[in-house]
C-alpha cells in the first residue's frame, strides 16, 4: 500500500513478515493463528484506511518454535527496537538464571511478566532487574506494596514507581509494610501522581539520584507522617 504523497519505497518499508502458529510458538493462540512479526504499523494504517481486506505480499514463516520466532524477529529491520521485556522473556526461556529467578518471584506473587503493561502484568523488566541485583527481597516488597496500594491495574508510570518502591525497600528493609500501605492510601496519591511528586522532588533536591529516588523520598516522607517515636522514623533523603 502506497504512503500518502508518495509511492512504495522498499528501502524504507520491507515486505511484511508473518509467523504461523503450527509450531505452537504462541501457546495462548490457536494453531491456525497468524501473527505479525514485522508490519504492525502498516496493518494499523490499512485499518485506518479501511483496506484490511486488500491482498498483500508477505513473507510467511511456518512451524517455528518460540525461540526461532524470537531469533527471526531480532533480525528483522535493524531499525526496530526490541523491547526490554521481550529480551527478558526470551532470556528466561533460554534458562538465564537471573531472568528465571525474577520471573519465579513475580509469578509467586500472582503476577506475570508481560510484553506490554497489562492488569496483573509487569513489563518493567529493566527496573525489576535493577532492584533484584541490589536486594532480592526488595522485588517482593515493591510488588506487594504496589498491589496493596493501587491493585493490579496497569498505569502509565508503573515502571518508575515500581523502581521507586524497590529503592524504598532496599534502603529501608525493616520498614513496616502495613504502615507504608496505610500512609499511602491516606495520602490518596495515584501511581501517576506519585511519579510526578517524585519528579518534582528530584528537580529541587540535589541529593536525589533520579526520579526513582524522588519517588522513594516521597514514599519515605509519607511513611513518616504522624509517627511520634523517633526510632520508627525513616531517615530521608
């Protein structure tokens, strides 16, 4: 399909790539399913132009395993950026110890690693890995507290807030979960509002190391509100 204002340029748009599911590379889909490997933007454009019934030329790969599909996708269109969650899931399937352990920890809490944000799913694999490398237990603390405060809904700022929660549990491993959850519920901050508050604190406090640290700072100061015993107060920043 030609672009508006110009013809088809194969140097810019290569032939779409389709994978069938005969090898059950996508176990959650029927065997007869066809999955777009490269060409989703063109599919969206065709849908917008109401031309989904048009015939088109495509390269179809048949009977591939999940590993073979991933290997093909990483080689498609060098300009395509492979999402961190996609690499992480592939690494876990290949037996990478860190990826497997993080996946097990996430699934042990009733969540799952997903390619995109989804209810009950986490695609923030870079952030989870960052937390895991510093304190395995902080991954559990971050996910548990996130769920207790906001539930399992996917939110725009989820990744940054998960990292901030992880930083909180890394720095304050003996903090009281119930206290944090109660304080945050009383504050009535949404995930996105907490992110914005953390971004603001990061801009005005030189000691903070990034937005994630600003989120950690907001969590700690919120936790401290109303505490009278100095032994229970968290040190900030």
